[in-house]
């Protein structure tokens, strides 16, 4: 009798193990199907987003208004156009699309950092209670600031911690985030969290860009003019568009500080951001548009 009970117990254990194995296999297969379905959905959204991007580029290229602004170099017309194009909602069949157009020259291209404006950037971060050592870290991440044949002559150990980090120039906000995380961990300076980098810097490998003073953010004005936040906010709210330095009512020190940067009052470059919402999916595309060449650049996609 005991032998028979033992056999039944073994049979039950084998059956239970078989059920567990089947359950794990089914669960794994369902997970694979779910992952595959998610990949298909992403690929579908990527394709649809690329079609929307192509349509937006075609609209920009064929816009007579944009062509006229570029041809006439009209400060007033560009300002009016950008005032109207701050947020354009579009309702497609199954997508909710928002198009936002702004000046691509309202922020400082961090890759323009050089000996001419380095002191101004250090002073800006000092006013923001951030150590000027942060500028040394930024310089390390741009080989343009390294002496020839001295590529390993760095001021920080950022590449010891991140040996595969791109170091020709600062390529994107995500690239800057890695740099900022290193700085925070290495120096323990929490003040870096108080800097509105998205309003201060743009990222382009081109190093000959002028900032359009009609659209410069208060953070950028504070950097350009070597002034306080309150003063920068006040200048930002002056009647626009500006057409000369006299319109900004700058004092002598601010005019001197401004000479360290390349600025103008008409820069025919647009920054275009397309936000797409489809059911529970969300995507964002960004790029710059050269109104003269009728060409896009610096494309970025998030899905």
C-alpha cells in the first residue's frame, strides 16, 4: 500500500512539473508575441512619422511666405511669421499632430565655446553658483578645444569614467546629460540642477552660428550681456522686433560683453518640432530648417 502511494506521489510530482514547464513555455511565447507586437507598432509609427516629416518638409519648401522672407531679409516679416507659428494643431485621421516653429538661433551653440567667449561662460556659471570647473569638463568633451597632438591632455577624468563617450563635439541634450551626471558625481555640485540648459544651449557641429537677438532667451541674454537675471528678463520684454543695438538700450559694459559673441537681428533658420499622439503612443521629431537653402538638418526622433 505504501509502495502504491509513493508511486502516485511521484506521478503527481511529474505531472506538476510538466504543468509548470508548459506554463513557463506558454508565458515565454506570449511575452515574445507581446514584444514582437510592440516592435511592429514601433516600426509602424516610425514609418508614419517619417511620412508626416516628409509632408512638413514639403510644405516648408513650397511656402511662398517663407521664400519671400528669406529673399527680402525682412526682420518684421520673420517676426510676424514666428509669432503666428508658435503652435499649429493638426488633426489627421488617427493622429493628433502639433507643429511648433521657432527661431533656430535663439540659444547659444555650446560647440561655439572658444577662447573669445570662454570667460563669459565661466562668469555666467559663477553667477548661477556653479563652479567654473564645469567649463573645463565641457572643453574636454570637444576636441576642437584640445591642442593638436594633445588629445589626452584633459582637465577632468570624464573619459576614465566614460571611455566610449563621443568627444569630437557635444552632439545632443542626451550627450550633455551624461556630462552633467559625471560633473554632479565627481564634484558633488547640486547647483547644476538649477541651470535651464534647454533654454541656454543648442547642439550643432557647425561652429559659425550667430544668435538672433530678437529671439534670444533670457538665459542667453544673461550670458551674452554678462548681466543679472532681472536685467536680462527686462531686456527680453522690450518691444520687438529689434533692428539695432539701440533698441535694446544696453549700457557700455553690456555692449562690450556682447562683442564676445556672434549676433545679428535676422537669422533665417527655423527650428521645427512635430509632436504626434496616436492612441497611447507618443512621438516627437525635431529639426532645423534653412530658409535660404530650403533644406532641413539636425534631425532628431523620439518614439
